[in-house]
């Protein structure tokens, strides 16, 4: 059976690509029974589509490669494309765009657009090879031939939604290097020195985290497994191993503390349970501010740079994305085509490009799909 284009995957990048290509030019192969499973659960079911503040600096990956795709199709172009299809994302938290009701609004746009392409659902791709000008794509149900193959199969996060390493395996079979993958935008587990965090499960507090040479601000959520929340998810993108430094009292004016008759648990701008837990760890009494000594103040100020080494992450089952992937120096930045095999393309999360929390990974999925579609359409 002959096709022009085969798209492997049925997530955000694959669906965007299918929408952008001419009618009846592509066949989408998705191993789940329905496409877009990850879209539906993202952003708490509201799907954080993109961000007002966009640029390669919000990604881990080769910045020139990332910026090349963003320049072709940025957040403004994406919003315009969605609005022309009656989807008007709403701005939340000052700079993040979400679906107004639910993520299903975005998926519905893609399903409507995707009707112009053929779609095989519930099929697993087992092998891709190339002979002459044509690729042979074998699934557990059929063998298809095509001039162009696009690997948009995503990463390893959320295995319960059918995540698989097939994209990396296909790339490796064509001689591509794969940067070691790891869970990202994920909670961190703790070592025994921080086991007291688990007692605080369910409590969150505002922090600033320094990890490598990056700063991540937002809330930290204590959990029964360790720590999570937006600031931690962001920090996990940059954490490999070793220590992170958490400022539990960002911008706190210490000079006011020794003049107050309030108890420390009321003075420090953290939930009381958190303050009391730290006082126990620092071996300090919960006393009035006016009664603390200079030495005790110095101890308290260590909360501005509380340094510790996480034990690990919550793993792929809880990770929003996968960092690492197909090395981008072997892929053309303006088209997403392999530098090793003509007609073979890679888009989205399968590449070694990972964005911060806040819509950056969806934007990458869409921008890389746009670059790919632009390239393929020149040949059709």
C-alpha cells in the first residue's frame, strides 16, 4: 500500500502536522485506541497551549535549533491559527494560555482538521526501513510504503498512556545518536535528612530554587514521596544529580524580625506547619522575634539557602515530559529532516528539546510540526 507521508504518533505534534499537510497526503499511525490522550490530561485538563513569553532560553537543547523553529511559527502564529478555527485560548497567571473550558477543545480542532488524512488507530509500528526512494513502515497489522516518514511518537513519560521508545529505536536504526533520556517536569524524592518533608504532605509554600545556573520560582508542594509543585517541576528540568538550593523565604525582610513580639511561627511567611518543622530541624524554640539571639537569627537565615541533594525523581509515570532524545545536530533546524536519511523527519518531544513548565513543550510540538510541514509541502 503506497502513501505520500506516514506520521508515526498521534499526539500534539503529529496531529498538528496532519492538520497542516494537504488533504489525503498523509497516514497517521497511533498505537492508542484514540489520538491525543496526553493532550486531554495536560494542564490539569485545561491544556497549557503556549506562553506570552517565548524564546529558546526557556528550553533545554541547542538554542539555535530551537529558535529556528520558533521563528518559523511562534506563539502569535499559533494563536492566530487556533483562533481561525474558533479556539480562543484564555490568558491565565499573566502569561500562560489555556483552553477556556477543557483540553478537549484543542483536541476537537485537531480531530476536525485530521479528517482530511487517513488514520490507523490501535496499531504499533514495529520497524521502519528504506529501499531506494521509498520507506517501508511495518506495523503489527500491515506494511505501508511512503516517500516521507515523520517520527512524532513522543517520549517515555506517562507509560499508562502508551508511551514507548519506538521513536528512539527508529532514529537509532538510521544511525542517529540518542542523548540519554530522563523524566523531566517531575517531582523529586528526598534522602533521609529530608524525610521530615513527608510529614508536611499536602502543604505548599512559595520558594525560589537555584539549580545548576538556573532559577525557578513558584510554589513547592510537600508530598508523601518528597517534593513537587511548579517550582520543583521546573527545577527537575535542570537537575541531573547533586545539590539544589531552595530559598524558602524569598525577599523576606529580616530586619523586622527582632523588633516583633510575635512568635516565629507567625512571623515567617510560610505555613505554620512548615515553619515549625524547620524550627525542630534547626533545634530552635518557637519564640518571640524580640527574644532571638544573633546566633539564632543566623541559623534561621539558612532557610534563604537551604541546600540538599534530592535522591531522584518520581519517574516517568509522574513526569510531564522526557528530556534527552534524538540529537539535534543530526537534524536540519529549518525542516526537522534527518541529515542522514532524506525524507525522514522528527518532530516534538522525541527530539532532544525540552521546555520549561508553562506551555513551552506544546509550542515546541507545534513549531517543529510547522517546520516539517513547510519542508514536505515543497516536495509534494
